C-alpha cells in the first residue's frame, strides 16, 4: 500500500470516520505486511492529538497482551524488519477499539533509551600499504589511481583493482590491504581474481603474478572467486602455517587470530587444504577446520553453507548461533567492545538481520531473546547474566 493511502486510512480511523470498506482495506493491508517505517512519525502525531479520554478500561491489559502476542517478534523476522512490529501493534489496537488506544499510550513501549551516540553500521574502508611502506586510506567515496612498478592501481568507491602494466621488476613486490573493525573492501587482483575482505582482516599479495605460483596470505575473513590460470596454481596462506591450494573457484576463509579454529568453506570447485599432516581435498559444501596441527572436514547443511558467506551479501545470519558467536560478529562490524558481566547466558539464535542496521536496532533484536544487553558510552556493549 502507498504511504499516502496508509496516512489517509489511519487518519480516518483516529477520527472515527472510517467506513466498513476502508476498515476492511486497512485490516487486509496489515495482514499483507506492517506499515512502512515512514508512517510511524505520522501515527505518533495522530496518537498525541486524538488520545481518547477513557475513564475505565479494566480489560485493556489482557487485550493489549493478547493482540501483541499475535505479532512477529524481532528475533524471527528476516532481513532487519523487526522494528515494524510495534507499529503493527498500534494499528491492531486501534482496530480493536478506541479504549485500547488509551492503553497503548499508557503502556511504555520497548525502546532504547541509553544516553549514547548512534553507532552506525560498518562501511567500505581500508588501508592500502604499498611496497615502499606508503599508506593510503580508502573509503566508500574515493576515486583515485596509483602507479606502481608493474601495475596500475585504481580505487572506485569500495573496490580496489590492479591492472598489470608489463614493466614488473624482477623482484616481486607486495602490497597489503587491511580493513579495520567496522570496515570491508573488495579487491580485484592482477590475475582478475576477486576477493571480498571482511572487517578486521588483511590480505598480502604481489602487484603482479610473475612466478610459477600465485600466492597470497590472509588474516581474518575473506571470500575468493579465483580466476583460472593454467600452470599457475593459486595458494592462500593463513595463520598457523596452513595453506589452501585452489583447484576450483569460490571459497570462504575464516581465520581470525583471536579464534581457535580456522575454517575453509568451499562453495564451488575444489580446494586442497594442507596443514602439518596430509592434505585434504574439499568438495562443494564441505568445510575444513584446522586447529592444533590437524584438519577435520565436515559436510555442511545448506543453511550452514549460506551462513558462512552471508557477510559477503550484507547479512548477519544467526541461525542456530550461540550468543558469544553472535557478539563476535557484532563487535567486529560495529567496532565495539563486548563486556560480559558474569557468565554469558545460553541462547540459540535464529533468523537474519541486515548489516546495514544501526547498532541500536541489532541490540534491540538481541534483547528480544531475553538477553540483558545494553550499550554503554565509549563504544562498549555490556551483557549481564541476569
């Protein structure tokens, strides 16, 4: 339904001038989906101007709880629409009767009230360190071209790409692209392979692939789509001495130094993972876990495979994740510190949220899982045991 139509129907409802046909239209629109967020301010203005003067509403509590219990809760709504359920509650209450509007205005609405600044989501930002040690800051709006021996380097917003120039030096030189917490970036390597770099991650790579192998090293998390090159295998080094040799195309590497396990998840093609022991070859849908010098391999259900690369598509996928794993992702993307006051509560999450939401919205969704969580000053989040 168009925004203007929402506003008209809501005003007619508040003024008690709505016709049966218009009321049926509003009820059907609500069943089809909650009102858009742009309507919320208008709805609140109407409530302030037209609060019924009900002297007694003895059953308002029960009716309010009954109606709001039928609404979707933030933790299970997909792709970040969890804020709209409150607005849908207001409309349902209005349709149920004017006395309930009085109840809605009297009943405190769940809202974030801590006196801290709005924390935006992460964005395209990184630091490029050239072979001579020069550092170049990159962000979402930048457009620039750098010339290096052997390559022309171009930034176009959140994309950094290399174009070989044919005058590479005999000695291979390397650049490093690093993202901070709250940053991500995309990289096109000299061989046209594409790398998505997640927050708090880095990749070291040559400005031109001149040798018998194409070798890069990664810390943190990166998703690769490797361009084929006959006779020039592509290899990825990760912390702990493990090496991934690419025999196919698309895979994800999760190798943060502050986590005990390094995960390689194959989406398409074939890769070989080598640690201190014998190498293992992954098939699509499999994940290698390298820890303590060994390698274990698991075949992932479809939702786990999608979950491993959800970050690349701008999504938090929390399906069957525990609280600490959820908070690791939140901390890196929003550049915040998580403080646990006591033992973290045991929770299993579900659903997806957009990574474009401000931190307050994500905290509100986590709070709906009965987690005692709040944002503190100084980019900190506190989670209490009770």
